[in-house]
């Protein structure tokens, strides 16, 4: 008898446990709710961009050197000095070159005198030979002496001009109007001119107009075009954003023989992109590193909606049996919801960056549209999503959110 009672009690307990489990797994009184995230059709900016690093450089930069060897006698300018074209900026020791000029002058005078003498003799012998008053050998000798004297004279004249020109090179002047940004010599220093002209100064023409030479990765260069908007920052002014435009994309050899406009390492190929950088406040200094953003897609103040709104489709299980769906056959459409009625609005779209899409026609600014729907058992989350149009961070997100960090919404 006790055994039968135990069996009956065990059966009752099992029924209670199973019933409780069913109640728990069914959520008890809790019910699943459909959460509709919404957004308002409004004007905004749609942008994609690529990032790169570059160097701030003057638009016009001239390296001033010397074509003769010698000692720097006087330096008349320093860093940041403003200079004018033709202004004296340095002098070299002239003593050695003045001696060379004097020697070349003496050689020239001797060669000139010899030439004039041989010329008169040649002209006289030419007349006598025409009258057959001198032998042919005498005439031919006078022609030879004349031609030799003429060659020596012309050679000494060229040597004198070269010596005088070298002497003039000891006076170093500025080739342009600008500012001295580099000085590489000191007074008393000896410079040797060989196959490569030594650089004494670097002069920038106008620091109010700078440029950025940016290295753009080969994966991004296809989207870069001349005239595109650019923003960049420099570490010296972290709170300032500077504006510019793409001026040139260098695909061929660089003007510097030691480098090219496209450079490569073991795995990365980059291309030089020249960007204008107006600098009216002179904040940008030569050789600063710039963090560049090139807008490959840039549309400002256009009517747009979240891209996921164009992917939304009110269908089971994200709509209830009592909802009414008024669909259309348009290729692109957005949905509005009034009560339990979903209405499709055919729209014409423009550009998109994967996050926002431009709307050309079909829906008015200020219209509230449905962007997505998810199932939730949280009434608070339901109300918040419906009112704000934002998703709960704990709900599954739409595809395509993991964008490349080089391409983001503006």
C-alpha cells in the first residue's frame, strides 16, 4: 500500500515538474514582441574616403648650391629670413679664382696678339700668292700658322670667359623671392663641387601655399581623382582640420632621380598624390607629417535614408497575422507603418556608401520610415526602438556593419 502511494506521489511530482518546465520555457505570461526600428527621412552627408599619410612641402622649393669649389667667406642670411630674387645671400673666397682669371687674361692677350700677327701675314701672303710672287709652300705655311693662331686665340678666349664665370659664382644670390628654410653651411667651411652640386640653402617660394605629398595604397588609388575634397590633420595642431583638394596623381617617374612616384616595399605599393594645402595662417610647417582623408564619394546636404531601410521587407515572422501589407513592384522602396498597415513607397536612389543612401524622389523629407524589425520579449526595448529609431545593442544587427576603416560615413 505504501508502495502504491509512493508511485502515485512520484507521478504527481513529475507532472508538476513537466508543467513547470513548459510554463518556464513558454515564458509564462511573457510574449514575444516585434520591434520596429524607425528613422526620419532627412538631409545629410554621404561620404566614403580613403586615408593615407603624407608630408607637408612648399609648392616651390629651390636648393641653392655652388658650381665651384672653395671656402665660404661670408653668409648673409639665416633660417626664416625673407629674401628677394637676386639678393646676395653668401660669398665665397675669391683669391684663387681671381688668380685664375688673371692667368687666363694673360694667355688670352698673348694668343690675341699672335692671332692678329698671323692674320696680317696670311692676308699679305694671300695677295702675293695670287700674283705668284711667293712659293706655294710659303703660302701653305702662312695658312697653317694663321689657323693655329686663330684656334689658340678662340680657346684662350673661352678659358677667360670660363674663369670669369667661375669668379662670378663666388657671389651667391637668391634665385627666387621666398624664405630660407634650410642652411647647410657655415662661414669658413670648404665646399667641393664635383659631379653633384653641394646644397648651401633651401628657399621656399611662398609658405602661404603649401602642398601635401601623400602615399596612397594601391588598393585605394583607383578611387582617387583630381579635384576631390581632402581634409588632413597634423600632430602639431591636433584640434585643427585643414582643407585641400587632390591636385595630381603621380603615376610616372618622380623628378627626384633617387625615387619614383610609385614606391614599393616587400608587400606594399603606394602612389604619390599631390594635395593643395592653403596656409594663410602659416601654421603648416615644411616636413610636418599629415594624416590625410581623401573623399572618394562626397555628397553633402542630400536627402538620405539608412541603407538598411531599402533592405527591409515586412514578411513573416516579423509581421503579425493582423498586419496589412500594401506592397508595390518597384525595384527600390521604403516602408511606412501606420497602425497595423505597412505601405511601400517606390523611390529613386542615388549614391550610397553602404550605410546611408541618397533619395532622389519618392518620399518626402520628415517622413518616418521603418528600417528593420526584430523579435524581442523586452517591452522597454520595444518602446525605445519604436520611439527613437535606434536598435538595442543586444539585438542582432543588419549585415554590412563591419566596414573597412578606410571607408566610413561622413
